[in-house]
């Protein structure tokens, strides 16, 4: 993220040549793609963790039904 912010500042500053701006844009696009991939991975991990928690909860509820606990 910090490299991406630096690239944006450099591009907005207007001091880059056309070629430098294109290179910065390409690098920025690659960084955005990497950030999106990291975010997607994190979301998937959260889904997996939530699914595991729900399974534990479901098992606990089923165990309570079997033992006759109404708590």
C-alpha cells in the first residue's frame, strides 16, 4: 500500500515524464491487483473460520439436544 501511495503522489505531482508515468501506472496496476488478491484471500480465510465456528456451534447445539439440556 505504501508503494502504491508513493506512486500516486509522484504521478499527481506532475514531475514525471510520460514514460515514467506509464511505468508508474503499470506498477500501480500490478500493486492494485496484488492488493485485491490479498483481500480476496483474507475474505476466504474469514469464511473458512466462520464456517468452522458455525460447525462447532451446531455440534454443541446437537449435543445439548441429545443430553436433554434446554439451556
